[in-house]
């Protein structure tokens, strides 16, 4: 999967960490107070991704409306199979992720995600 379009190093490192199941690299991209929202529901960031690493991954990524912090793409999860997913990063002044929103593209509007 190409990540050339992702210029923000924090976002690129987070995506690559997810792709290659690098938990330490993944967690280094997040502030201590980072929040995760999965399909609009608040989740525990560390616990949620503990089960995803090594299994779940993107097969492709595209920016939404030219926004490099909002990506969609073909996603694979052994639990749900293949589907279109979104991942939206909010980066703090410390250049770390302070909020991560992820989920199924079919329900973006229902989750209050701004395109």
C-alpha cells in the first residue's frame, strides 16, 4: 500500500505502524490523553488496537477532499472481512494524535464526521 500522499509524519508513522503491526511505533504517535472513537463510540485506545495489530490493515488509502488527516480506503479485518473504512486524525500542538476517529464509511454521517 502506498503512503506517499501522507505528508504529516505523525499520521504516516501511525498508518505504517498499523500496517506492520508495530505497537510501540503506533503508541508513540499518540498523546497520553488521546481519545479513540470507533463508529462514533468512545473506546479505549490501547485496548482496542491490541486485538487489531497483526490482523487488521488497509489495502488502499485516499485523502478525503484533499484533507491529509482524513483518509478512507479498502480495509481488511478477519472479524468483518473487507469493507471501506475511514480514519481521521486530529493532531495536537505537540504533533501527536489527540483524537482518532475510525469506522465504516457507510455510516460516516451517522457518526458526526465532518467531511
